[in-house]
């Protein structure tokens, strides 16, 4: 009797990326496409908050619960991060500190987009790496350099617009982005 041999692919290294909303989740898809294009053997496992409403503690708590569930069901992560807007910080300092402690205890890096996702995307554009629009003006400023931007973009749109050089440019000024990547294979993207 002939044996059937299946060539199994080695499992990709898994990176957990908690996302405040659909825009951040699309950014995770963009990072996955970048990893694939570079031939990196990574799986960026995104999870989008559905109940936190922008509250950092609620987002972190929900992401931790889901990350633990996915770890039990599918194995460990080599990197863990959560993308959050910074514009809600300091509304409740005690809750903010609880979110930071919980993330630290779970070895999750919090990546704060200052002040929000649109400002974060703006810093991917050449000449805008250091731009820091004030709260509430980021989308208008982003539209001045990317007129077709609409919230939320999908990962494929981000991938068509941004290159690896744009991602690396953002990382030069977004020092918080480099921290989770130093201990993760996703560093190759940055």
C-alpha cells in the first residue's frame, strides 16, 4: 500500500496585535502584506475591540482575554502589542495606569498613536514624519496629503499606498513602534 506524504509547512511565528478599531485592524492587515512581500514567516493575528469605545483599560482587558483564548487554542505568540489612540489618555489616570500595568504583566506593548490613527498615518508620508496635528485636526491634515483617504481604510488600500520605506520612515519618529519589534520577528518590517 502506497503511503501518501503530505508536506506540511512549518507554522508561522504568531504576533498578536490588539486593535482599537477597524482602522488599526486594517493597519495589521497592511503589516501582514508587508511581511508576506518580504518573505517573513509571520502571522499577524489581529483582534479588534468591539466594546471598549476608546477606553484604554476596556480595550486592553478585552484584548488580553482574547489573546489568552487564542494562545490556548492555537499556541504562543512571539510578539504582543495593542494599537491605541493617545487622545483618550488622562481622562481617567487611575484606569490608564491599570491598563498599563495589565499590559505590562501580560508582556504586551502598548503602541499609542499620538493623538490618533490619522496622525499616525500622516507620519508615513515623506516630509510629514514629525508632524503632530492637534487633537481633532488629524483627518483634515491627512486629507491634505492623501485626498482619497476615508475612515476606515482597508488593509489592501494601505498596502497600495504605503511602501516598506514609508513604514520605516514612520518608525524613525514613532519610537514607540520600535519597542515591541525589538523582541519580535516583525522587526524585519521596520
